């Protein structure tokens, strides 16, 4: 009886699974052929999740991690996954495998096409060349989202065409050996008091979050936005960190990029805090006042996007 029971049931399961997969594929309200055409990539459908995913292994650069050559299969593949938005249109999420000199132009291309950047960080240590991973998202028509992904991929190709072997830093005038930042002028722009040392200036702006211990933590516990300047009035360097709450990350990113400041990392610093914070790290070179104006613009954009207390 046992064999008699199994023989009819197994084919039935196979037929049901196949029928379910075909039904899901038919029901997916996305033109997958169009997504392929716009992105220039070939995708695959996961019918169980109703997700269409395109991929591009980074075969144009040879990455060695801790002395070991890494094939793209081991985590060096760019991808973008599309699914239908129940309210209409589609949404995309993805992860772009980038070299450092590709980060800024790719971010600009994504923003120009209405996509968001939700994280930027490393996945490896001791990698040569250094590889960064940019996580993206967006909600719009599938066509527009696919065009944003394609624009990012085209930027990668353009950068690598100029420097095929490895990433190259952006050329800039050399900073003076001794710093002499015009602190008072910068402070007037930033709207905060600076800490100074050896001709450098640093501004730190705290905010507060509640932690699971029922503690409230703030500036001295690392919950802060800061900007540090070195160099001179004519050639200065700024680096720092923004602590962004809900709805604040994208406006700050846009403001920094509009002023030519490069975003070098986006990630969390804590777990369980309220409100949830995302931190972004940045770096820029230019005149001291122009850099300060860009930081101020980012602070203003953050302030306009901040949720009212209790929201």
C-alpha cells in the first residue's frame, strides 16, 4: 500500500508546483523583457516571490581578498531585483559592486533617475583593489527604475574605460603642510562653535536617542553629526559624519553631492535606538568656505526633512 500511495501523489505535486510557477509568472505585472532591454542585462524570475532579478558579475576587474583571487560567484555580483508595487508601478532593490572612483558618479546617476541609496560599505578586508557595495532602492514604473539601474551601470563602464586596471583618486591641489583654517568664517557659516587644534577646526552637533536600556544617549556617546576641516582657506579638506533620522538620509545625500562632497560610507552605528539612525561619512576637498556652505546646506536639508517629535 505504501508504494501504491506514493506513485500517484508525486506526479500530482510536480504538476501543482509547475502550475503554480506558471501562474505566478503570468500574474507578475512586470514586462520582464523590457527590464532586460533597458538594463542591458538578462534576468531570472523567482515565481514564488514574484521577483524578477537581473545580475552582472564584476568580471572586468580581478579582485584579490586576503591573497585569494575571488570569482564573482563569491559575492562580487551586481544585482537589481524588481517586483510589483501593490499600489501601482514597481519597486526595485539592489546592490552594486563598485570600486572607489565609481561611487560618486554612480550615486549621481542614481539620484538623477529618482533612485535612492540606502547603504554604502565594504564586505571584505584586505581586498585589492578595494571594493565597496552600494545598496539601492526605488519606487516608480519598472521602465524608470530599470533606466536608473542602467544609468548606474553606464557610469561604471565610463569610469573603467578611463582607468581600466584599478581605481584612481580624483586629482586635486595639494593641501598645505600646515593648517590655517579660517575658523571664525567657517563657524559663521556652519552656525556652531568649533573645537580647534593646530590650525584645524571641528564642529560637533549632537542629537539624542532612546536605547533599550531606557537610557537616553547623545553627543558624547557618539550620537552626533560632525565636520572637521584642515588645510587653508584656499585648499581645504572636510571629513565627517551625519547622524540621520527617518526621512533625512536622502536629502542629506543629495545636498552633499550637489556641493561636490563624496559620500564614503552609509551604515548603522547602533542597535535598538529610537528613533532609528543611519550614519553617513563624507569627504571633500575645495575652498574652506564652499565646503562649509555645502555642509550647512546638508544640515538645512536635514532640518527640513526631520520628523516632528513623537512621529
